C-alpha cells in the first residue's frame, strides 16, 4: 500500500531536506583557521592580564591553595560574596 502525498507537500519536504543538508555541510566547512603558539614559544606564552592562566592540570590544587591561603578576610568577603557568611551543609 503506497501513501500518496500532495505535490505541494512533497515539494516542500524536498526543499526542506536540501536546506537542512546544505546547512549541515556548510557548518563543516566554516571552521576558522587557528594560529597556535609556535612550539619554541610554548613555555613563554601568556594571556595578557591573566597571570598563571596556563598551567598543568595536575598543578591546579597548588595554585588554588596558594591563592586561597593568602586571601585576607576582606578579599574573601569580596570574592565569595554569594557564599560568605551563609550556612554550609558539612
């Protein structure tokens, strides 16, 4: 048993399929060129105004501990205003 579709519906579905396919294919080809850091400069690369933005993933706890242990009471209140003084469920 074959289901007959009106000609207008069939045409709309074909146009929609072509549009979707074109959108998908254009997304694959539209990636911008990357300019990675040259290998000889990797150890010297920095992000302006963001000290220590580049670090090894296994060093994050050292950086976090160093940063948090040197915060004054006023800095702690300023940087963690949303949770400072709030009850915690420990």
